[in-house]
C-alpha cells in the first residue's frame, strides 16, 4: 500500500546517504570492551572484519517495528562496511521480543491506529527493557547503539533512563534513524533534557531523518525535539 511504499522510500534514503556522515561521526575514543560472551537471546552477530581484536568496537543494532535482525543487517550492509573501514567491529543484531507475525518483531505493542509518539502506553515494553538489560550484561557492554524507527525510539528511552535513573545501557555514541517521541516515557525524556542542560554526561548522538517522512515526521513526531534535548553533542 501507499504507506508501505513511502516507508520503503524513506528507508532507502536514510541508508543510502548515511555512510559518509556516519564515517565522520565514527571517529573518536570508545570504551574498552572486555566481555565477549554472546547472549542466548534471539540475535545475529556479524563477523569481525579484522584480526585485530585489541581495538574491537561492539555495536548493538535495534531494528524497527515489523523487522528482524537478519533482514535489517542486509539493509544496512553499506553502513556496517563503512564502520569496518575505521576499526574492527562486531555488530549484534537483536530481535525485538514482541512477535507480530512470522519473522516480524517489535519492541512493544500499540493500540489499533496509534503511533509510538501518540500512544499513552506501550504493551510489553517491560519485557523489552529487561531484554536490553540482560543483553547488555551478557553480551556487552556496547560502544555504540545504532537503531531505526521503533528501535530508535527505544534507544531514546534507554539513554534517558541511563542519565536519570542509572540504567545500565550507556554507550559511548548512538546513531538514530527515523526517531520519534516516546509518549509514555515523555517525562523521562524531559528529565533527560534537564539533566543534560545541567551538565550531566551524555553520549554524542547522530540523528538521521527525512523531512518528508510520513511515518515518523521529524517535527510532529518529535525527532527534532529529542535531538535538541540531547544537547550540544547531538548532530544531524
């Protein structure tokens, strides 16, 4: 249908233009990785592109609603290849815990007709938060979170909870495609903005969105507002 065609066009635009910008954002120091245990949850780990494990960068990748890890890996292969040009990279593509259909997953359920930036409640989101925490403990820590759409919305919540509640997910950087306002967690995100303004440490973030995005419109959907709340380290 038309909505799906618009979504696919926006998605292609995101990932076609992103590698060069991400390459510039990628430079800089990352945390030291010591734990290489792979989680038992549904996930796919891409091969490390270098034998040099000393400077390995671990990336947690979160797909959008209705997607899955292996499919998303194919979509962003150019981005992963660009990252691997800079340093050895290991990417963990995690599936959302909410199954919508065969090979289609999400990070929460929504009421009929609702969007993540309008819904007052996310069904099964507590299971998702628990999954991220377990993955971070068992397979992390991760230097970077790269996320798309509902995954980017989830990442906003994770970063907000990290700075306001001490949540475990604390990447050195985050890359967010097609983000939107997490309505049920609006107060937490606003609290994040207040903490950042007061000088709290917050990771640099790269925000990628299309002004003609009809799925998660940057203005009405809240992506631009989120970018502003994340402070001076937020880029577009």
